């Protein structure tokens, strides 16, 4: 065996486990999901009925509940993109100023994201509870007696926002860490030069920080969009899609159909949802690329 | 050389996948998957006794919550990894899929040997597929009930007394029920809690009134499509929720309340009444052993032409894996488990109603009321409504509770879904 072939073999050896794992646990499920979406199958029967694009047609034109759930996910995503990332950026800017105990803040802010979604959901469900909730106890304590038995998760006006607040609380730590890492890569000389030229803090932020951070903002935005659109565990443990379906998101709908033996239909929903997420991510990358030019 | 290396890597990657298949059922002679976490200790005791008597090892494995269990069973079925005994935890349509795919054994022949005569008829009929059933299942008995349950309204006697109500005479009519709610609310007590976030419980309550207003034939005609969900009798069913909402009977957050929360709300005296199953006796005992309560039938509507019915019959049923080499051992164990002595033991330890009629003698007063009302549970129907229609009913009843929809709007939506599903078929 010559040297080049030997090197090629060794290289192959290194990537083979990763390729194998990726193929088994990612590629194959994706291909199988797309394949199943063309069949009517209850997940148990040994035979499947080929229905072509019929299920796609039904979802797109005759399933308003699915699109309503998409709108709910978009609402949560919009809140997360603005408030969650806004808070993450603010905290990252504060911590990047070489303050004392920087690592302690990092750890504290990164704690919520590493907690289990179901556990966080159940804890917050208790906080919001109309009968026992500490939130109502506090509000009543400060004189807002209207909230004595207010069920935050069972009211149409508050349920989705209440879940979104928890989602943002749980998620801002990711953005914080990434943004902080991004801020620390900006050369200090740029700020020093700007100061010499008489730029104030706002001008430094606008003309140095923001342009330098656009690639990082893109990553954070994409992760936020993907994470928020796919919200499931929090919602499932807090409202199960209620009241009256007002907090359903695409994943809970997909899960609902799958749980009721509509495997083919739910995989078609998954494919549509996956394609939409891909499209949003590509648009985001393209916009950021143009802004970066 | 390169080929040998590639071959070795491929073999190494395949080893874990080949070695894990088919091993799952060999942990014991009979492996049973179940979701009843509160009964694991009692089950283990029973299994140990059986092994001592017969030398056949039995292993109970718990997977919870029930949705996770259900998903696991489905996945195991498609992977041909089902244990000897399991339950689908689904409705008849789902069970029929398992049977038609060959995963569930027909126990009719074994039942004819005297086994059947010891068990309550109702839960057995729910495990039976009659001739000409809509799911095209070969007629037969496909499951073994291990206990019996019914869903009724629990009421807190102390809170009733506090509100000036007679705890010995709970409300029998719909009007008296609403009046009781008014008195409870006036005394600062939340009248009614239940896990209405879980679609099935709100559906159970609605169904009780559907049986009351339409009777069996009316329900069958609705499923067939000859009676519409906008029919006046159905409007009366939806009116139940509107009336209760109007009289402020629901506990805070009932529309997103899971049953575990509702059980806690009732057990801690935060609500005076709760719609719950007979398993609640065990749950309330574990939450508050001093809770002073009674049970009552959901009160009949004055316009209801038919007897009031409640959800119930089979509590938990188990199925035998038709493809297991230890199928006979599994059936033998289930026969032994549903025999009088074992059923008495399980009933005492788990505070449930046994499926063996001969073991129902020593029940507590509350469980006796449940057992007496097994005869009033819904009849097993040869057809079922689509899950999508049921889902719209459940969701729209929540919408009525929170004041989002009127009963006419809900009726129109349910009928529209019915038409949609009829067209889809």
C-alpha cells in the first residue's frame, strides 16, 4: 500500500464512525419520514396504503388547526427573538465589561437552559397555578386581589404568553453564552481607537459592536427560531395544548396525530414543518450574508 | 488490507444492533409491561408467589406515564419486541390494529374453560369483538381484565356540611346539583374539579349526558350520521358545561387541569366535588388519609329520557402476545392472577375493584358503591366515533367552559368535523 492510500484509509477510519452514526440516527430517519408521509399507516399494521400527496393536500388546504398551531409557534418565536435575545445581549454586554465574578454570572445565567424542560414546565405550572400558585399569592399580597384564583394557563388571553415567558427564561442563557463569546472576540483596539476619535458608548456599540457581531446574531437568531418553533416539552407539561387548543404548536399537533395512530399524516406534517424551518433558516443566512457585505 | 479493515469496522458497528434483538423477553419466563406505578410492589409480590408455586418466573416492568408506555408498546410491536403480556392502552380501533397485525392472541378458547364465568361481564365485553364489528376483527375475547373501574363524582362531606348541604343526600337532579354548586360557591368553596385538560375525562362527562339524552340507539345513530351533532338532544349535552360555567362551578384553571392536579385539589379540600375513577380511592388515601368523602352518580337531567350511564367496566386489561413462544405460560399466569385468592389480595393491597366477581365481597363502602354501579356503565358499542370528532367535542367543551364559544358554535364545529371525517372515509 502506498503512502497516499494509507493516509486515505486512516482518514476514512476517523470519519467512518461519525458517518455511520449520522446515517443510522439522522439520515435514515429523515428518509424514512419522507417515505412514510406518502402512506396511510397507523403505526401498527403490517401493511401501508400508498396515498401519494393526499395527506399533504389535506394538511395544506383543510387543516386550519395545524396552521393555527404554526401561528402560535411564530408568536412564541417573535417574543423570543425580541425579548429573550434582547435580554441575552444586555446581560452579555454587562458581563463583558470585565466585572468581578464574571464566571459566577455565566454559570447562573446558563443554569436554566440545562434544566429538563418537563421539570421546568411542572415547576412553573405550580407557580402559575390558580389554586396554589406562588405568583397569585404574591400578587394578592401586594394588594392585587383580582388575581386570587386567576388561572394564568387556563385563560385564552394569558396562556400562550405565560408559556412563552417560561420558554424565554429557560432559553436566554444559550444566547447569552454565544453573544458573550462573540463580544470577547472583538479587538479592544477598535474601541480604543474609537474613543480617541471621540465616539461615545452608543456610537461604539452602533459602529463597532453591531457590525462585528452580525455573524453571531445570525447564529443566535437561527438557534432561537429553531428552538422556539420546535417548543414542545414545556408546553406539553404546562398546558397540553389547552385551553381549548389555544397553546397548540406544530410539534404538539404532530404528537397528537401520531398518538392517535395517524403515522403517515403526522410524518407529512413533520415534512412540511421541517421544510418551513429550513426555508426560514436559509432566508436568515442570506439576509445576514448581504448585511455582512 | 483496506478491505479487511473496512470489514472489521462494519462488523464492530453491527454487533450492538444484532445482540440486542429478541433478548427483551428472556429476562423471565413471562415478562409483563405495565404503567401502573402505584401497584408495582403488589405485582412483584404476586410474581414471587407464582414463581414459588409453579417455578415459572414472572417479571413486571413499569413504564410511565401512560403516554410513554403506549408509545413504547407501539414501537415494540413494529420491532417485534413485545413481551409476553402487555396492554395497548388504546381504544378498540387501536386494539383491533394490534389484533389484525397478529400481535394479540385470541383467548376465546381458554375463556370457555370456566375462566370467563368468574369475571365481571362488562369488562369482559369490552375486551370482546363481536360478529360483524367495524374493525373486521375475527370475533373473540382478546384481553383479560385484572380490575374493574367506574367514574363517578366524589364529594367532600365536610365541605358539604360547611356549605349547609346534607352530606347524606348528595344532589340527585341537575337542578339540585347546580343549587349545591351555588351554595358551595357562596360559602367560599370551589364546587367542582376534574382533569378536564385530559380530553378523555371531559369526554367521559359529556358521554354520560349523551347516554342520558340519546340512549344507546341515539349514540349509534349519531356515529352512523343519521343524528347530527347539532340535534337538540346534543345541545342539551353541551348545555351541561355551559350551565356549570354560568353557575361558577368549575375550580380555577379546570380547562388546563390534569387529573393528578384535580386529585390534589380535591384531596386537599380545595374543591368539594371531583369527577374521578374508582382508582381515586387509593390516590386520595395516599394524599390525605383523613379525607371524609362519598361518591354519587352524575345527576340526571330532567329532560333526559334514558338512564344515566357512567364510564367504566374494564379498569386495566392485559393482552397476551400471540407471537411469544411462552404464550401458554402467559395465559396460565393470567388465569392464576385473576383467580379469587389473588384478586382478593390485589384488591386489598391496591384498593381497586377486582375483576373476579367472587373476590368483590370484602370491599370498602366506597368501592362497593362503585362495584354496584358497574352495571350502569356504558355499553360496549360495535362502532366508534373517529378520534378527530371526539377531539373537537373535548376541545369545544373546554371552549364553552372558558366562555369562548356558545353551545351553537360548538355544535356547528363538531358537526362540521363529523362531515369532514365522513367525507375522508
